[in-house]
């Protein structure tokens, strides 16, 4: 009787695992590794402390916060790949003890922002984008690329060498985004109390690099953050004892413009084509492929 039971359990195990075994046999072990990567738990910094949560839940929360959920599917897939790349790069650099600090939305915050009725549908769209790109990351020279993104450019993206210094990011080039100019949010104006401030340097794309405030010099990004500006592409104008600040675009301008990416998707471009435009010279690979390559180099 005991032998029959063991035989039955063996057959049952084979039946349950057969689809998985066939998939690995056809597609190779990378499928198993990428599945593990996307299902693992990570440490995340929150307002109440560090917690552990599934990487999928965390990354979908980043997607919800960072890109409109009603954007085209191929853009959401491209964004999912960028988010996964950024998270994996940090895990690769700092190991299993890495604490991820990028802010994200919880399911409760999604409901507050989208409303109860839309929340489930929007979450399903983002979850689908995550699952459709399972294990995929953007690489350059065999390593995770710097996958910066933002909402809307001033008409072109920025050069990585000018913004970040050095020559580590040759794939972050000035890319034309003419459709961004037509976006409703393209130009915004903020008026603050007059101050002794002067823009002292801009990059080739027109974004502010440094600002003199009194006797101090600060970066354009710091000034943007301090005064809650929509973009780091801005100009000053004195007006009736006030300082009028006019911005163009939304965000820092480096990497992928989500607005142009969505327009590209409307024209039929796929996620790999979109990423290939904004990160020229990069490749989309499975996380497992990178891991196996690194292991071979270590041997």
C-alpha cells in the first residue's frame, strides 16, 4: 500500500511540474531565473520604516506613481522594463541587503488617486505590463543601463555627458521630441517674491545647469526642487516686484520622455523600438542572461 502511494505521488508531481519542465527545456534555464527574480522579496524604505515586499508589488507601485495608467500598453511595457532595470541595478550593486528607496504607491494610494472604480482596471493594466516583460532589463555593454525617464521634454532630451559628467552613459543622447511641444503642460508659469537670482549656465538642450542665488551657486535641479518647478528648463523675468519663472516640459529631461513614448506607441511602435530610440545602442536582455555572463567572467 505504501509503495502504491509513493508511486501515485511521483506521478502527481510529474503531472504538476510537466508544463514548467517543458518550458525550461524549450526556452532554456533563463526562464526559471527570471521568474525567480520577479517573484523575490526586496527591502523597501517607507515612511514608517523598512519593510519586505514582493518586487512585483513594489515595482507596480512605482509604475502607478510615475506614469499615467491610461497610456498605451507598449509605453507601459517600456516603463516596466526601465523600472525593473533600475531596481535590479541597485540589487546587483548592493546585494541582498540593499534597501530600495524610490517612492511608490500602495494599493490604498492608488484608490485615493484613481477612485475605487478605476483602481482595479488601472492596476490590471500595470500588472499586465509587468508580467508581459517578465525578467527583461535594458543593458549596455552587458550591464544594466541607467534608465532615466521623465514626463515631458522641452522638445528634446538631454545629453548624459553634460548632465552627469564623464563618458559612462553614451546611450543618453539628445533625442528630438517635437510632439512634446504640443502637450498642454508644455509651458507653465510660477511667480515668487523677487530675489537676487541669475541663471549662470545651461546645457545644449536648454536645461539649467547652475543658478546663482545671492553669493551661492546651486544646480538647476536643486533650484527646481526648492521652488517646486515643473521642469529644470526655466527662465527668469522680473515683473512688478516679483520674479516670474517660466518652465518648459515636466521633469529633468534625461532619458525617456513618457509623452513622446506614448505618441510613438499610438503610431504602432513597440516597447523595444521606443527604448531603442531613447537609449541608443542598448539591448534588452533577460536578467538571467546577465547573471550567467557575470558568473562565467568570475570563473
